[in-house]
């Protein structure tokens, strides 16, 4: 049931009678269910603010469902905070923070055995292990383990090491140095473990120095392939080290809090540092109506109400009621817990990492469940006739007028629908640089086909650009007789342009509707740019082959199609090139020699 104006006026008049004391307020729907509990320093002022004009989308959504209001006065604002927390736990209101635990991130574990094992896990409760991580991107774990396995082959047999008479397969394929058959001593094995711990702790200088020395020796011995492998390992190691910011050798117990929100949707992350290592991670996703600072405070009170062991220091990504929090911990544990917002150094890096984790979890959940909050916000902001479940986006990419292409990406329920992506080579430009004409051609080709084949029409078309690009697309749609909502998103200020409207629509930074438009626009740009690069790369490869004596355009294209890539031709021997490309051996030898000299 929607609140009509009569109910809104009645509630507003009721709130004018609220006291100016601290306390909590309770909002109920038409079925008398509690949908929101809030605290206030001055009840009347706080609750009246919900009735102000120009409310954001999340407050508007809440107020559409409010049917009745009530309040409870407390002596202090701190008492209101505690009462708010208790009532939230009791009623679990729809629009308050409701902690839903998510899956933990992976870490790399090293056992404390005589011959330790190194492996990936999500469980950090085993006291027989040291843990390194967490890693928000699982690929980083596999990259580390691949580097470790190539540099320092370790045993993979589970449990404690058992002596064997014969080695296993891993020894024969050089994936293990055979400690079980005494081919590797305990000291030698644990020297490798020390190096691995240095790598995972970010201390890679000594390891890289040794690898560079080994690479130089291989090069001097003309073992270039092995040297190249080491070079690639060093490059990967440096890149991974730059991403790994989470080892701290200060023994203080710390928690780092991260958050990410868009509209009323929040993700919180807690990274736990114990005795210098990140030992655990938890993330929670929820909805909340209120300011970001209030949401953070409510999360912290709820989270630590469920935990009996508190850290010495909690590092936050932003200010909130720190005095309240410190008082809460003293009353609940007789222990001083310091609450800080770091401004520099390792602690700031760890908070930024927590924020990054929160954002990645938020985006992962959106990809999984869809982004309906953003779609509803976008419908309202652009005054669309229907919920924009299907959005198609266009962008143009070119290089000095060459290889001009257009991308068409499709989003369904706010997430990419890659099976419906398309790409176009521009045919009407003749080497000219003309974004407007390019947009016209791409839109015409796409929606002519939609009409001819009776395909599904989108609920919204988004153009990467401003008024000019939108006008070009609109002219084509009018010519085709199509009435499809159309918008353009201009990069510089993120302004939204609509056909026939001189002034742009300005959506608040971080708002759910803008979030969707930016995701579509960024994907169109990526897809168009990737296609442009692909065409340039193909042209470069064809040019390289065409430079070989005896190879013309047709034969060059045929050879490339056969092998797929110049590098694969270079890695083949002349006989293989001759057989697969169906050319004589002499010409194959010429190709091989030419490409391997480049």
C-alpha cells in the first residue's frame, strides 16, 4: 500500500508533537510490522527531516511504506544507541542493518610440520598453520602457488612426511625434490619454506636478486628459453607483491573495517590482524536507510555485540560516533578499545584494502542477483515508461580515422548479457573521423535488423557521448519509426543527456541509477577498444608475414588462420609450417628464419 498525501500530512503533524529529547523512533507499515528503528539526539528534528523535499531514493522508498510512527525518550544519545541496537536485534526491521555473513576469502596456508605443506584454503582456524592473505581475487592465490611450485618444488602428499622406498610421480616429473627418499634434507626443504614466506610477506628483494643472478647465468650459457621463463616469473612476482598489502609485523591485535555502498545497499568487511598476520576476514551485505556514518556505527555495534573477543584497535574508513563506540567497549568488556581513522602508512593501506574488498563483494553480488535497486532508481530519474531491464549501449573506437568500429553491449537486470554483444566495422566514413556519423551508422544497422527480424527491443539505449551523439541516434530512431527511450552519458562530468532537452540531468555521484549507466558506458568503451586493438594487431601480423619474400596477402591470411598467431608460427619448425600451411619446405624455412630474426 502506498502512502497517500493524507497519511503523509497526518504523520508530519504527529511528528511536530515529538519532543526535542534524545531517543529512538519506530516506523511501522500498514500491517503494523516494524520496518525501521532509528536513534536521534533530538527526536522531532530528526524525524521531521524524513518529510523534507528533495529526499534521496532510499528515503523515498522507506517513506512510501510508513503507516505509523512512535518514539521512546532516553536520558542520553548513547542510551538511545544501545536501545536502537537491542530493538533491531529483536525485530530485524527491513530497512535497518541486517547482517548477512558472506563467504570468506581464500588465504595461503603454510603448515608448521617438519616438512611444511603450502596450500590454498578458506579456513583459518587451524592453529598448526600460518596464514597469508586474504586474497579478494582467487587468481592471485593460484598465481602465487604457480610461482612457488616452479621456484621451490615441495611435497604435495598430505599429513606428516612418511619415508618411502620409491619416489612418487611428482618426483619423476620434477615437481618435488624427494624428501621422502632422502634426496632432499630437512634443512634444504625448510630453506625453501623460508624463501616462500618472504615472498608471501612481500619481502621479495633477496629472492628477485637471486633470480636475476640465475637468469644472467642462463643467458651467458645461451639457455635463453630458461632465462625467459625466469624473467616472466620475476615480472609476475613484482606485480603480485604490489597487490599484497596485508602483512604487518606489529604484534598488536587490530581490526580493519571497510565499507562500500550504493543507495541503500551496503557491504561491510572486517579484516583481522593478529600477531602481525591477517588471520581472518568476514564480509556482510545489507540494506540501510540513513547516513553512511550512521550505517557504519550501527554495523559496528551489531557486529561486536556478537563477538566476545575485542581487538586493541579498530581502524575505520571514515568518522562516526567514536566516543559512543569506545564507551560501548568499556561497558561490555572493561577494556579500552581504541577507534582510529588512519591517514597514512600501513594502517591506511589496510583500510583501503578492506574498502576494496567490500567493493568487490558488492559488485559480485550485483552480478549474481541483478541490480534492481539501480534499475528502479534509473526509471525514476529518467522518467522512463518501463523498468529498464534490457539496456543496449553503443560506443565508437578509432585510431586517427583507421579501424573505426562500434560496440554494442547488452545489459539485462543491470548486469552484462555477453551473449547479446555485437560489434560493427564502420563502412560509411572512408577514413574520416566522425563520431556522429559512426553512431548513426551503428544505430541504423542494429535497429534495422531488429525491425526486419522482429527481435526484442531494449527498454533503454545508452550512447557514450553528449548531445551531439544522442541527437544523431535519435534521428535514426525517428527515421525507423522506433520509440525507444534514449540517453547519453558524457564522460567529463558524468552528465546524462536526453533527446530534446538542452540541460543535462545530473545524478548524484555513487547513486544506484548512475552506477548502472556507468557500468554500461564503461563496458561499451572496453568492448569497442578491444575490437579496435584486435583489428590493428591482425593488420600488423599480416604485414609481418607479407614482408616475407614469396608471401602475398592471400597466402599470409591463410597461414595466420591456420596457426592463429605469429608466435605459434615462430615456435613451430619449418617442416611443421610446410605441412600445416601446405607450402613447400624452402618457403617454410624462409618464413621461420625471417620471423625468428625479428
